[in-house]
C-alpha cells in the first residue's frame, strides 16, 4: 500500500523533527518568504532574528484549507469546499474563509468541547454533575460561544452565579470542583481564569485567596439530583482578604466576596485575566502556548515572547473582550499560516513559533472524520448514572456533552477524563495500540466498504482513474494528488487487475493510515 502514497513521507520531516529542508516540499508549502502581515508577525519575526531562527515557508492553499477547518470547527472540508478554495484566485480568500468558519454552528460545537474539558463537564465520579445538569451546562457554554459573549461577562457569570444547577447552568462551575472548601474553589478559579496552579504558591498566599469563596454554600432540594448553589447569609460581618497581586481588600458586610474578586479579576489592568485566555487560545490554535504549558503561569516559567502576549491581551481588552477578534488576528497572521516543515532545528525554533507544529487529531475529531468518510455516525449511551443517556449517531462526537460517556476508541486516542481541568489531561501522543487499530480495525474496513460517500465517488468518476484519484484525495486529504501519486495509482490498479471500487477502497485505507490524514499540519 505504501507505493500508492509515495510523497506522504515528506510530512514525516515535521513529525520527527529531522533536518530542516532547503527545498520547497510540494504540496505542503510554497516558496514565499516571511512577510509580516501585522504586529503578531513583527513580534515573532524580531525574536526569531535575535535567536538566529529561520521561519518556515508559507503553507500551501491545500494545507491551509484543511488546517483551518480542523482548527476552527474541528472537521474536514468537503471535497467541493477544498476544490473551490484551492482553485479560488482571490487574494483575500484565506481571510474570507476564516470569517465564514467563525460564523458556523460547528465553531460553537468544537470550542464548547474545549471549554467543557476546561470546566470539567462530567456526570460521574469524581465530578458528579449528573446528566440533567451536564446538558444544561453544555448548552449554556455552547450558546455563550455561539453568541460571542464577551469573555469578561462569561467569566463573571460563572464566578458570581447562584441558583439551581438545573435552571441556572453556570452554577455548575462550583459543583464541578473536586472538594467544596474555599481553598479548593480558589484553586479551581486560579487554574481556570488565571492559568495558575496555586499549589506552587506559599501556604500563606494560598490561604489569602480562599476568603473570597468562603460563603459559597450548597443545599439539596426535593427534586432528584437538583442542588442549589447560594451565598451563605450566616457570616454577615466584614472581612479582609488579599488579591493574588498582593493587594489587600476590605469586604463590607452584605457584599458578595465572589463579586469583589470578579471585579478585580476582569479589570483591564489585571496581570492574569486577559493574558491567560489569549495564551490558551494561542496554544489551542498553534499547538503551544506563549507560556508553555498554558495553565502553568509562574515567575520561573516566563512567556517565550512577552511582547506578543502583551499585544494579544491588549487587543482583547480594546475589543471589549471579543474572543473572535483574537481568533481572527491569529488565524490571519503569517505566523499561523507557516508550513509545518521547519527550516531551523532546536528548541528555540519551537518556542519562537518558527513553524506550525504537527499534532495528531483529537480523539473526537478523528472519530468524526472517520465517520464522515464512512457516511455514518457513532451513537453513545450510558445507563449510569441515571437518567439513561443516549446520543444519536446523527450528532458529531465533538458535541458529546458528558465527559463520562465514552468509548474504547475515544479512550484509546486520549480523550481527557475531565477530572482536573488541566490541559495535560488530553493525551494526543501516538501509541502502538492506536496504530494497530487503524491498520487492522474491522470497523474502519466496514466504514470504507459500505460508505455511500465513497461509492458516490466511483459513480462520479466511472473508470476514469485520474478523476477517481482527484476525488478520493480531495475527500480524505483535502488536496489533489501529485503526479507521481497518480502514476503509482495507475500502476497499482493495472498490476493488481482491480476495478474502480476495489482500487478506491485500497486507496482510502492507505490514506486514512497516513500521517497526513491522522495529524493536523
């Protein structure tokens, strides 16, 4: 099968970090120098020059269309979408595509998945939100993203919420924390909204943040699994607390300490709030945070490009916390649109964003991609905890709200448990078990052989083998095949004496097992 896809091996250069390439690698990049398109690129280019790092070439249109679909909406472009973009001659077509993708419902679906990981949206132990609350919470998160709710409002609503976990979905932020002491809540708030792991702080400093959450209380109702999060009215006296920047504050009687903290947190001058979220967004899109790891902000883990982090944070604040504005800045930058094939080696090249880092598709995205090619979805169900939960196969896996509902495939490919809210819970590292599954899975074989989408390609192409090659490559890899790939395809079909359907099945199997399909690049 290897002879069918000879040029796919070049992508391994980026995957393995081998010697930098001096020649343009078709079809993954174009011969284009690093011409800055805005302040992001100027900041990145200046530091790269100081470090002696050469930026990668510009990625090709074929790579960009696939990359931006996966990064923005978590799904592959259709063959028609890929063809239309590749053959479009407009100079601004990349920016136009970015704007289009940000307005799709699939954008909210995919980014709700990321936030559900961060906010620990899970029915079962140890989070125990229960299904009714999970569905309400997931819907609130998704609708907030779909409406492009300003990020400061999003955070404030989570931090100051009170009420029923079924009727006020955002109170599940407090219910999804392991442990309900003020110290536990403070640690979760710092991790989520400041990117700080406060177990690295001194005991005195940790204790000074806890009072802001000392009045959060919980009570059951007569409705099954319903719980009220409320502000305990008993401690009515004034109290003193210290913000994480060491500023003391006197909280008056009757004030909600959470609101006092939220007011401090979302101020434009706060040293953590805007930095944390733009760093996370940068890391989600670029595969590595400006502070790495994105949720490990501390003095001895400084940003690799402080000027870039400051610029993005300022842009977010000046845009009234419009996160879509930040997405556009990053996605339209020359830095994001670099090839994944590096021209410099070493840790500085990675830390200074000298190329687009290759990463394996997330478990949910890979599942959806395989289902899309196969023309059928996956259904998920769970009888525990009650009530019985069922997700029809018409829904995308990235829309799976409950972290407790899973499958052997999702677990094998590193779906996070959603127990801690740490980015590192998701494991995208390849394993032998994954490779063996992809090579030998009867489920994937069945998807390929029975796929109405693939059968339609045979009907469209007939016995025109080059046309069939175009269609299958556009469908699976979002690009046209190279000339040597078409030659290899023709030689394989002739030598084996195979008809179009069997040839298509074999090509599909080979391409699905290629690094070019399994990784975002």
